[in-house]
C-alpha cells in the first residue's frame, strides 16, 4: 500500500469514522477480526448470547413478536441458542410486508434508517433498522471484503448500478464525497455497457490502477469479456469482489482471465447487507455468524428440517443487531446450498454456504445484443418500491418489454415518469410500456418470476 493509503487506513479514516462521526464501526471490525479465528463452539456461544438479547427486546417491545411468542407458547428465556429457533414460526416476505407497523420497536433503539428492497420476488419490501445495526453491517462488510484484499485506503473501483433519483441535499452530498475521498473509492455506472462505455472504463482502470474492484457479477463478466475480446489488459492482477447476483462458473472464468485468479463471490441483501463471503481458500462462502443466524430449511413431509451439507434449502435469517425493526426467522426468498461441516482450509471456523442459488433472473437483451441482468429492476425498485406492491418484466420476442405493475396507493404520475426514466437509462433503446394489473399470478412452481424472457 502507498504511504497515502496507509495514512488513510491508520490515521485519517479512524479519525473521520470514530472521533468526528462518533461511529464504533472500527471497534466492531476489530472484534470480528478476532472472533473469525475462534472455535465453532465459541462462535455459537457468541451467537447465542446476542440472540437472547434480541429475543428479550423483541418480546418486551415489538408487538408482532410478542404475539408470536405467545401464540407459540414460548418464553424468550426458553430459547437458549440458534438450535431452539425452530420453536418460533418463520416470517415470510408477505408477512413482513403486511406487519411493518407491528414489527417496529416501541422503545429505543428505534428504527431511524429506512430502506426499500424488491428482492427476487418482485414484491418491494419497506424496512428499517437502528444505527447500532448499521455499525455492525459496515464492520461485517469491511471484514468480508478484506478477505479479498480490500482495505480502507486502497484504491477501489465500484462498477455498480444505481437508479436515477433526486440528488440529496448539499450537506449530504458533501459527506458522501468526503467519505468516498477518504476511502479512495471511485464509482462507475455499470449500466453504461456499450463498447464505447467499456472502452472508457478500461482507460479508467489503466489510469487509476485500482487495488480492488467491486462489481455486479454479470456486469463485471461483461467487462471481462470485452477486455479479453479486445486484448485490452495491461494491468497486473486485480482482486475482484463479485456481488449483487449469482456468480456463474463461466463468468468467474472470464473474470479470472481478465483480472487474475483472485475472484471472490459474496452474498447479501438490502435487508441485512453482507450474509456470506468467499475467503482466500475459495471453498464456499463464510457466513457472518456474529451478526446473523443463517438457517437453510428443507421442506420434507410437511415439516422443515436443516439442509444437509451439499443440499439446497430456503434461506431464513435472523438479524442479531436490528433491534429497531427486527427480522427474526425471516425467509428472504433465496435458496442456498449448505457448505461442508469441516473447518475451512483458511483456518476460520465461520460456517459456510456451498453456493447460492437465489436471486437468479433471466438476462435481458439490448438491441445491440448486449446482455443485461434482470436484477436491474431490483436496482430501480429499491428506491421506487414503496409505490409498487408487485412487478414483473416481460421481454417479448421482438425485444420490447412490458412492465406489469400492481400499484400502491402512493403511486403517482411522477412515479411512472421516474420508472420510465430509469428504464431508459438502464435499458437504452428497448421499447417499454407499463401495464397496470390487479395481481401477478405465481408460476406453476409456486414462485413469482421477476423477469420473463420469451424465447
């Protein structure tokens, strides 16, 4: 690392994050850096202690969970650890959507950070969490990204997507700018994937010489294939952190050929941020055990059981530090594969996922043949989702897209215009029309597809 990067990591960022902004993020990170090397029994004990604190708070101050405890005939003190969680019912996405008021804590810490996500089901979910949870989320991200070589102060290129939204107030923009400057982060819009746009990004990589790149998996793969097709690589290996969507084997191969054999897959969601991340052993993804309890459930004979190693199950998450608006046994709509029970070759005892099947959508096609992940609609509705109850995009054989919407009461002409503007930006040249519907039926498999591409 350069002298400036070392100064940022060890002096400037700690001063900014800790002394000026009063955030204990780096204290949480130091804790996580220690606990990742502890035994599995010690990690499970940490989980159990945090879980008991959460459940006591939820029983005393969150109406929905008090009712759920009482309906199940269970007292908080009877759940001693994650192994007892099945005594409580699973919270479905639909239940989470319909119970926002009842899931809010009536006592501090209160949910002051509000977000919206669309997830893989096409049903936007509004949620919130308290600042204490945010510190844990950021620390978990720094640790997980650190396994790929990321450090605050190292030059980081984010090849990322973002919807068009009104700019925040000047003071907020200034804070964001300072934060990015201190962290040495550059953001490049991954929706601009024309050959000219990819050529510009190649020039940016050559000029900035990033130490790490963080990207949407499919966007990073498109960049990698452009680099290989044009013989554009002039750089040494750059670690790549693939996020936001499943990393397919062929996409990993392209990224490794273009940037080196240092590609790291991550799995997260807006509801809880980083769920699991790949380490340097590249043998599964380590779960963020100190911040989350991750269950993989298999339905069998009308009952749910934990997935066995190598078996796929539904992802059910308990956020141990969101006291403001808890997610306890929340089924997020994803599926993942249970990892091996043995300790990872890296030496960490954190349990592993063998892979992630969830949040997979069909790829859309642009007029020039470029492929775009259907998760682009998740990016758009992460901001506009409060005005839409359900959505589904259908790309017809002629390339045009019909966007079916079940509108919320807050939907306005301005919402419609914002959706059209964002779609035009992310899907240039694609004819699009909005169709208002009363419901979007499930497929025969019982799932609702976000993106349907006619073959």
